[in-house]
């Protein structure tokens, strides 16, 4: 949108705003650091950074600066990757719209230069369904506008909030079209019309647009192939009469101006038939397009960021569920998903002193995945080393190493020597963490291959599979139990195809050091090779296992066999040895997946690199206005911070048994110094479902009269003043949604909220 048409402030939603108050550093970085005689020079990094030294100010200043740099180093490529994914998700739909607009008005153009000879009045219209994620529509339509402008079309993007009348709408369209052409056209327009087309005194109408288009055609040596595209971003927000009038006026000029309409719909296509009249709809040559790709975009983002091991920070089960719930249960907004992800990355580097361990893992230049492990770029202090030792996963890792190897010297050095822990033990734990992540990615890919060979009703998106992988042990996953039953029922050809797919996935994956990825001695390539050989030569395995005879008798099929393997009803050629080979192959597949998809709590340092602060994400991005209003009205002194609203009485000692009783007394007691709305709110909590207005007013008057008696003992309160204050408080409570009028009793109101 042009600068002349942009609003000064834009808010996607008033309920999803985050206000950040930059903290003041406790220790002045310009002063001498503790234990050092040198004075730290003031730099732009120290002046503008909002990061503070953690560990009660004992964190080295180099570590603090490293955390700030690592946030930019991690988030910038991550943000670029998310932007590319979002752009590619709607690339096909935008290309279809561009091709449709390019091909419009082609068949009705006459041989005469630029002159349109239409047999009937009709406007080419592209109806795009963009979904309910209104927060992403601005970025989506800006991408569409840029693509159309690159194709040589003149585009005007208008929104309903700035088009309350037809003159405002035409003004916004013409101003955007004028600014999209060269200044030479504007000069010639001034010479013809005798005034500046951008002047405020000019009348914006379709005649001016027709004159501008005629001058534009006169300047071109070849016939013009561009179109005038008017994009109504939020069609539901426009007044139906406004769109109706614009379509009727534009239809009259369609013979001289190739106008194309693009209507953005967030609800359904029926909205057009409900808003416009039938004669107006008959003037539109409508083509439908679908640009709702939010779920596919999120699945791709989750796979590339969380599954493909491209970033060191991962999400725990609770935080990941909070991230998905914000997207699936609210507005399907990709922008909101990116904001929440950025906030988690910021909190990780801002509040986690051990986030400086993230640069120890390098990425592969070709695939962008985590691969190599190196030393930490800064030397850890004693407090940071102790914080590493305090992690439960590190203690479990050291105990397991002692039991497995029996090396007491390794265990003793890890406990006592800070240098040994950082240079040796920390590297081993980081290698195991990276190997686990590589094995997890391989397990998810094999899980997807198994799911593709299952019925459509059993297939889950990648976002759900990733949640299953991190939320519970793989053996207890209900979805895998269902898929394992499908694997056990596969016939020989299907099992061979599945093993070939799994072998292809393993061959495409990066080399993994399985010594660090799992505690079990499992060689995935060897197991897959064994399973393939079993299906190729089942008789050889049967002879090796057979003890009684080389040719065992064929067992009679039972009903259980038919239920477990339905293909036996139509296949009588499968021998018992082939069925045994199928059983072994299904067991091998399950063993491979179990070894790859272990819970992330089994690897060291998961407390650091798996973000688990779901409560922080929920309280920051999921607003609870009702709870805030009820707290403000019920506990006024906490918000106003005044002494007059505090209940009199002794001060409770923290931890004493009288604390809860005093809180209940403070909540229920009504003081005349409180605000009128707070008094009315506390009185209405004592009532039932229906509130008698007379009784409510009498109770309110008795409280207010006490206030007047204390502040003005010589005066008598006016009944009209008390009634006015009461009515104002009642109207405020009705506006806040606590009460509403009822038709059952005219002198009563209905209570709508219950509980604290």
C-alpha cells in the first residue's frame, strides 16, 4: 500500500498485544567490574542492550554479550526460513490468480489499438478464499500486489476501514494508481486537466480514471497488455451498497478500461450472494481461488525447524502444545505462531544463563542441519559449571557412565574439575544430544513412510506426529499401536515395499553415530538388511529354526489367523515360514522405531535446550480479560494501591493460618471509599441468578451514605445523586458483561458470571 494510504498505527488484534518494559541493568557496565581493576568501555552493544547479567550478577559480561549475539544469529535465519515457507505455501494459488488476470480481456480485444469491444457489460472478478486468519491477510495481499505489479499491472489495494463511502473508496484507488506510474504521466495529466491529479481539491471519479488510462495508452507504442486491478482485501467489511454502487459504475467503463476485481473472503463464497444483488452479480465474471494454506504452512515449518534438526532450541511437550493451541484453537494465524516462537527464542537467550552452550553445535552448510560439536566459544565460570552439574539429566548421565564403564576417575573428574567437565564431559553430552536429534528425525521420517502405506483414516499431520513423539514414550503411543496392527497385517508385497521405503529413508539420512544416539546396541542398516533377507529367503530361516523336520506340516488356518491377516482368505500359497518371516519383519520395524524415537528426557541437557515454559507463553499471548476485570473490581487496592480501600485489621504473617481467612474477609468486605462500580460488583455477588434492582439500589445507597457521612457529616446526600451514581455503575457492569436485562421481570436483571 502506498505511503499516502497507509495508517499510522496498525494493530492486528487488541487482545494480542505484548508490552515490553526494558529493565535497567543492576550493575553499571561502565563501572569497574567486580574483581577487576580495568574499566569497561562503553559501546553501542552495552548501551542499547536490554540483557542483564544473570546468576545474581555473577555471570561474566562476555557471556551476556554472547547471549545477545546468539539470539540474532539464531532468529534471523529462522525468521527468513519461516518467511520463505509462508511465501511458498501460497505460491501456487497466487500464480493461478496472476494467470487468470493475465488472460482476462484477451478474447474481447479488437485489432484496434487498446480499444475494447465487449459484447456485454461484465467485469472479470477473482474471488479468493483466504481463511479466518485475518492477521496474515495483509502480508498475503501485499505479496499478491507485488506479483501483479511485476507482471506490469496497475494494482490498488483497499481496505474496508478506510472506505466508508464511495468518494473515499475512489480516492484511495486513484491515489494508488497515480503513484504507481511515472511522473511524466502526471505532468501530461496536469496539462490536460489543468490541475494536479493528486491535489486535494480534485474530484475523484471514474472519468478521471478513464482520462488517465487514455493518456497511458497514448504514451505506449505497443498495445497495452496491463490491467487495472482493484483488490478488496476484506470483502465482508465493506458496506454492501458501497460495493454494489462501485460495480455498477465500473461496469459502465469496462469497455474503455480493463478493470479486474479481486475479492478477498474470509468466511465463505455465499457471502457474495448475501451482500450483492442479483443484477450486480450478473455483471461479474467470477472465478474462484483458494489461498488458505495455513495448516500446510505450519506442517512444513514444524518439520523443517523442529524435526529436521535445524535449530538448537527445541520445545517440550507442554510448550509445543501451547504453541499449537494458539494456532489451531484461535485464528490459524501464521503471524501469531511466528510471534510466539520468537518470544520463546528471546526468553531462552534472555533468561537462561546456559544458553551460551548453543554455539557449541555447528550446522552443515549444504543441509543446514546440526552436525558438528566444538568447544564453547567462551570459558564458563564456576557458577555456570555448577549449574550444569545441578541438572538432573547430567547427574543421570554420569551415573549411567559409571555403571556402564566403571571408570571412577571419569566420574570423579566430572564432579570436581571444572576444566574436565567443560572440555570433555560437556562435549560428550552435546554429541549425544545431537545424535539423538538426528535419530529422532530419522524415526519421524520412517513413521511418515509407514503412515503413507496405511489407510487415509489413520494418517495424521506432521504436527501431530511430532507431538506424539515428544509427549509420551513411543511404546505407549496409541497411534503407533494402531499403525503396528496395520504393519502386522501386511502381505508379502506390501512388507517388501515398506522395507524398501525405510531403507531409502536411512540411505538418504546423514551418518549418525549410533553409540551416542541410543543406549541400546542397535544397527538400523543391519536390521533392515536382515528383514529384507527374511522376505527374500524365508525357507532358509525356517530351516535354521526348525528342529523336528526340514519340511514341517502346513498348519490349519484358524479364525484368529484370518482376523490378524485378512489376506489369508484369498491367499492360500503363503507358507507358515513366510508368515513367521512377516512376524519377524514387523518386530524389526517396531524395534527400529523404538530405538530412534526415545523420549527426549533420556538425553542429557534436555532441561536447557528443550523449552518448557508453557505457562509463560500462555499468560503472555492468551489474554484473560474477564479474570483481570474481576480481580480489579474485587481487589481494588491491588490496582489503585491506595490505603483507603484496604480493610482494617491486623497484618498477617506470611505462612500463617489466618492468611486465607483474611483474604476472604478482604474480598467480601465493602468499604464506602471504594469505586461505585466495585461496590455494585461486590453487592451483585451476594445475589442469585435474578437481581432485584430496588434491593440492589437500596444496598448501594446504604453503602454510599456511609461515605457521605464520614466525608461530609453536616450534609445529607441527594437521592438523585445516589441514583445517578448507581445507574452509571449498573451500565458499566452491563457493558463489561456481568449483567443483562431480562424480559421475565422488568424490575430485575440477569446475572451472567459466577465464580471469582
